[in-house]
C-alpha cells in the first residue's frame, strides 16, 4: 500500500512492529512477568503514538495557499538563494510525538526528488547536514509555482519514508511519506506571503504557511 492511500488510523509502516510488540505484551501478561509486561506495554503505547495516522481536513484552505507538509514548530523564517533564485526558507522541527505523516502542500505534481541514506546524528552536530538521512522533493503547483521541501532525520530508529514517482500528481494534503523526528525546510518563491511566525505550531495537511503570488 502506498503512503498517500494509507488511510488507516495506524500507518501501515507500523503494523509489523505493533504486531510483534503487541504479541510480546500479551505473552508477558499471560505469564505474569510483570516487569516485561510493563516494558512492552510502554513500547506498544509509544509505537501507537508514533505511527498514528489521523485524517486531516483541507477543505477550508484558500486559493494559492501552501499548507504545511509536517507537524511541528516553526523555528525560523529567512530569505535565501536557491539556484540563483531568491526564496523564503521556512524551517519546521517535529518531535517524536508529533504526527509523523508527511503531506502534499497543494494540488500539483512531483517535479523530482532524491533520498540520501545516512546517519542519525543530533541536529546540533555540525556533521548532521552532510551525514544524516535526507530527502529533498520538488513540487509544482497547478499554476506552475515550484517549491522545494527538505526533510532531515534526527536521532530516530525509524528511517525517512518517501513513496513518490516523478510526475506523480497529488491533491493537497495527500500523504507522501513519513518522518518520525527531524527538521523540515520548505523553500517558497519570493512572492509568497508568509502567514506564520517563528514559534507557530503547525499541523500537516491543515495549517496554511503562506500564499503564492501574494507578496
């Protein structure tokens, strides 16, 4: 099952792990091994939280809006240059307890993407940018506006999951991947009107972070 059609309350990425830990929890419960029952019970609860897959409502977003692809907190908003084009860079951090599903920022198509498998260093480590697991995706809206999204994993035993194809069409809010913990950077065109501030809490598939062609 592809990520974007993974609409169960628990992501299919977590089914196997949940089943194994759940079976161990039942075994330790039936054998009255209370210490192991407590440990596996805690692990089971943590896995259910990490792989939860709630529905999100995108029907109220306005035309030319860009919604967040990830749950988390906006760390910073700054201007930068990408391939000689001036863009606005919105950086979002998501914790292990945020919803981990990644969602398309608008109706559009995948221009391209690449994934680098690597380490899982803490993001304060200067080597994390060059060594950590990273996914970079280019989305183009139905009106031709292109944005770039970079997902960088941090200290997680769960790898980044990206299930995309070049030229694949997406509806706004459609699921396209999984990031348990890390930093996401959304590069928006210069003429985007940003609607969030540093410190704002955002939800993937619901929170509007900006409006294209409005600045």
